[in-house]
C-alpha cells in the first residue's frame, strides 16, 4: 500500500505531473477546447428532459444522454492519451476512437446511472426508515459509493491505457485505488479544483477534456512505479513501496518534457 502519505517520496512525482500537465494543456489548448465544445454540445440532449411531461420518457432521455456523454468521454480519453504520450490527435483520430471506445463508454454510462440511482434513490430510501438498521445501511452504501467514485475516476484512463475487457477495467480501477489511496484522493481533489477553475474560464479550458488528460497522465506516471518494482523485485516491502525513487524513475520523462521559460511560453519561436 502507498498509504495516504503523498510527501516526501511522492512530492517529486506530483510536482512533475502538474508541470507536464500544464505544458500539455498549453501546447494542445485548441484541441482541448474543441473536445470540450463537443462535450457541451452533447449535453444539450438533457434540455429535452425539461420539455417532456411524461416521467418515464423523461428519465429515458436522461439515461440516453448520460450514456452518450460517457461514450463521448471514452473517445476523448483515447484521444488525450496521445497527448499524454507526447503526441497529437486530429478529427480522424477522434472518429476512430469513438468507434473503438463506445463499448467502454456505455459501460461507464451504466456505472454512472447506478451511482446516480444510489444517491437519489437508494440512500434516501434507507434514511427514511428512521431506524439504526436503516442508518447503518445508508452509511455502508454511502461509503461504498464514495469508494466507487474515487476508484472509477480512472475508468477512462484505464480503458485507454491498460485494458479493454469490462470486468478487468473495473477490477484495475479498484486495484489502483487500494494500492494508491492517497494519490487517488489527490487526483479527485485536483479534478474538483479544475472544475472550479474551468468555471472561471467559461468551462472551455481545462474543462472535462483537461480533467481526462490529467487523469491519464497521472495513471501513466503512476504505472512507472510498477515498472520500477518489477525491475527491483527485492524492493517489494511495504516501506520500500512507499519510497519509490521518483528522481531516478522520472529521468527519461523529464528529458522528454524539458523546461520552459516564460518567454518560451509566449514566444516559442524565439528560443
């Protein structure tokens, strides 16, 4: 277990993650904005729910909209993976990713529907029982829900980077959380802060695509830990697993990312 401690052994990795993510956002700002605009266009389907008087049909529209948005996010995750790997993507790539990622997107959509039903229906139902048993069940379900949210934040990145089989994607999401709980909570908090910052920038950047990029880069860099442990089988004790030598592990990544001055950000052609 990595435990909930992030520093000092993880400070190097997190600092590099934030720096690389900022560079990639800057270099791919136009692509990220386009992905976000496409996502917001997808959200317009939810407007239909407000004009449909029939409750069952209204919920069906909501479910269809959520499923489609998750399919879109799955394709977006496959696209930003290229950015995370020091590349770029175009419209043709996104279309290809949409055709490749839709099964995982539907699965993610059904998971989101289940989580939504848990919050809006299941937990309130047990709270209305007004008994110790009902309160206990509501508490258990709530913490299960919270654990699922923290774990499933990596779902698009796991699908894009590790596996395509539904059950294995779900399993690996939980493995990532239980082996890296502190890091997982940090990523969730970062996503929430990113949403707030996005609101100040009309949700165009970083936005949902920016969050997907950060989570993919977070997973990509975190997986280097396991490469190091595999290369150093005698260092598998729990204490050593918390003391990954990130300075050494990230040497190649730092060389690829490089460093930039303020002048280079504004006038890159002058360096």
